[in-house]
């Protein structure tokens, strides 16, 4: 079944969580709660009509009228996001190291702990094949780059909630791409035009959206 899942704790209550803001080229469709902390709510540029859920801010400057001021909840969630990142990055004894020298396009990946000392590129579609309880953790020392139009496919009952992408560098999801899983990124998550995500975007810097669909994974 692969490794033990990463416990997101309260960070898992958010579909997008950032420390330094969310930019948006409308119109995006985000299902679930979003939050930014410690930066002001004014750095969350999603509008209320784009979010089905609560926009949580540290102050009263979040998008009106849907923003809820709750700095205590956000502080806890950001700490939990950082703890989850450290957990994912620190898992020992990977099952697979340096697969494809970081070029995993076209591959079908079994559950497990995968580790790269490089960036990881998805130039063509990738399939994650396993049962509903199987877990994937990807430890990426560089960037995660998904090319335009490329999709991640889940097979055999695999679930996005059990797929964790720990990225030390930048994450770029190309135009019209489709991504599956939870991104724990040390830096920017850049989602390009009309890309869709079934998962969570948890960034220790910012998230940039451009007419995207972001849906939380089924629990």
C-alpha cells in the first residue's frame, strides 16, 4: 500500500493555503476553504463569486463579503502545513530514487516513496495505479513542472487524498493540464491558464491562478 499518509492536520481543511497570497486571473472556480497567513487578507485576490467555501483571512481586508477573519485558525493551519511538508520531506528509505532522471512522463507508478535530487518533469501523461488505500509520496528537491495539456490519471481506485507531492522548488502546472494530489510546496505554485486540480495547493509562499478549477479530493 505504500507509505503511511502525510497527516495534514488542520491544513487539510483548506483547498488553497498560502503564506504570501493568492493572485488570480478570473474567472477561477475554487471549491473549498481558502486561506492566507500571515499576509493580510488583501493579498487574496480571489473574488467571492469564484469560491464555494469560506475565505479565511487574518484581518478584515479579505475579499468582501465572504471573507472571515480568523487569525488563530490560520496560524494553526500554516504551522500544520509546514509540519506536513517536513514530514513528507523527511521520510526515510525511499522505494525508488531518481526515477527517469526526473522525467516521468508516460510512466505508470505503483504506490511508494519516490525521491529525486533533481526537478521532476511531466512532459506526457502519468498514471498512478493502485487501490483506494494505497499512498504515494514524491520527494522533489528541485521544481515540479507539468507540461501544457498533460494529465495525471488515477487507476484501480487510487485517490488524490493519498498522493503527496513535496516540492522544495517551484511548482508549475501548464495550461489545460490536469493534476491529481496534494502539493506541499516550499515556494510558488503557479497554475497556468485553464489547468485543473483535484487536490490541495499548500504553499509556503504564493499561489497564482489563471482561470483554473480547483477541487478538493474526496475524503
